[in-house]
C-alpha cells in the first residue's frame, strides 16, 4: 500500500548537519504516523523520531532531542529529518518507516540510507 524511499545520507564531520528525506507513495491517505529509526553496526535498531500525520505531533528519542527535527510535507507526501550537531555516535543506517490505520507497529519500511559522522 505504501512505498518509502529514503535519500540524503552521506558523510559529514562531527558538528555538521544533514537532512534526510523520505518519499512516500501509494495509499498514503491511510498513514497514521511516519518515523525514523536507525541501526548502527553491532547495535539494535532504535527509534529516532516520529510524526503523526494528521496532527503533526512529533516525538523524539532523548538522544536526539534538541538536535534533530522531523517534519512532514503533506502535499508532497514526504517526511524529513533535519539532523544538526551530529555526533560520531549518530553514525547509523537510517530507515524511514510508516504505520497505517490502527497498526501498533510500523509495518512499512524504506531501504535505509547511510549516515556516517566522522570525528
């Protein structure tokens, strides 16, 4: 029902910024929330941020609060993650995700985009 494609990853020095984007296509009208997750080598996947599609309410992991901002563009069916003051520990593959309707868990995932922060 929904296809997600991430973009914007890359290599950046500590303290720098990156902006990730996720383009959603398909039956996006049923999307309840979209979010970003990340998984670093040797570490479990962790929640980063999410935005509820209709209300615009946002939620963040405490590790990124004050540095990352999630936003949506309803007209373009995209969600973005502005990442500022990046740290080496932010290095991960970042995944865009969506959950539709009443789904409790995120049930649609993008392919992931690599973010590498050098020290």
